[in-house]
């Protein structure tokens, strides 16, 4: 179409509709291509390859085969060395006999030590007892001397007051002399019953012991004197202890206390 100026005017075409049609066509083609590709891939099975060998060709030109793997030689095994025996450390046990002998000597030493301590203890007790007995004897002797002095003083006072001598009737005075035979037998039986002594089996004979016993007015022992020994010291001491144990002594038949008596005692009675 020609304008008035003499130029051709080309009218504008509407391309919108054509573009949409073209885009739709392209998409449909793409979808079809994708669908065919996927379907073809799924229908294709597993393919197996096989090689066909011709004998003549193989003989003419042998195919180089891969070399077989060479087994590496294992290093020679070292000979097994037996393990060294473990030396057990065994403690040396002491000799049982020596151990028992040592134990026995130790026990013997302890036993001897115990006996020695016991002997010392008994010796101490004996010495203490002896001291107590000596002290008791001294006190008794002092009491007797004191009593004798009091009685003698009282007897002298009464004698001076009554004008009589030592043979008076005062209860504090002793008789004029020693006891008669009857009195000696009476007190001798009492002393014999208080004598504690075991007669030895090998004792030959029956030797007597003889004591002179001095009495106080109250019947207690004033003094004891050994006139004759029996030859058996143990028996002599037993009789002396019995004399002291039997005091106080009774009065004679006249009602007076004799000044003393003589005792003769035999081990076998």
C-alpha cells in the first residue's frame, strides 16, 4: 500500500496467536520425544556378549593370554623355638626338725623361767610368813613378860597385904612346885592329840623327845626348854608346836596352876 509520500507502508501483523501455537507444538514434541525415549529404554533387554573363536585363526595368531599370577613364595618359616621353662621360685622351707627343736627349747626356757619365778615367789612368801611368825612370837613373849610382871607384882602386893608367901590361895599365884605325874599325863594326852607328824617308814626304834614346860598363873606357856632330842628334828618341832597350841593349860586337882611340867613324847606313841 502506497502512501501519499510515495513510501510503502507495511502493516503490523499480530504474532501473539502464532507464538502460542508454536510453543504448544514444541512442548508436545518434547513430551513425545521423552516418552519414546523412556519406552525404548525399558523395552531393551539385557545384552550378552559372546566371542566366537575360529580354530584356524587361533592357531595362526594365538591370542596373548594374561599371564597367570605367580604365587609369591612365602618366606621360610622359622623353626619353632620351645619356650624356656619358667623357673618357679620356690621358697626354701626351714627344716621342720630344727624348727620343732627350737620351739621345744623356747618352751623349756619359758617353763624354767616360770618355775624360777614361782620359786622366788614362794620364797618371798615363806620369808614373809617367817617374819610374821617371829613378830607374833616376839609380841606374845612381850605380852607374857608383861603379864608375868603384872601378876608377880599383884602377887607380891597381895602377899604383903595378907602376910602369906607364894603358896597362898591367890588365883594369880602358881603352885609351890612342878605338877605331879597325873597332871603331866593329862596335859601330855592333850599335846599328843595336837601333834601333827607323819612317822617315816624307815624310822628305827621309838626315841622320845623331852621338854620342860614353864607355865604362867593363867595357864599360858612361859617358856619351853628341850631337855632331850628324839633324833628326828621334824618330830621335835611338831611336839613343840603342839605344846604352844595346847595352851592355856588347866589347873591341877588342888585348883592351882603348877609352875611347870615335864613332857616325854615318842614318835610312835
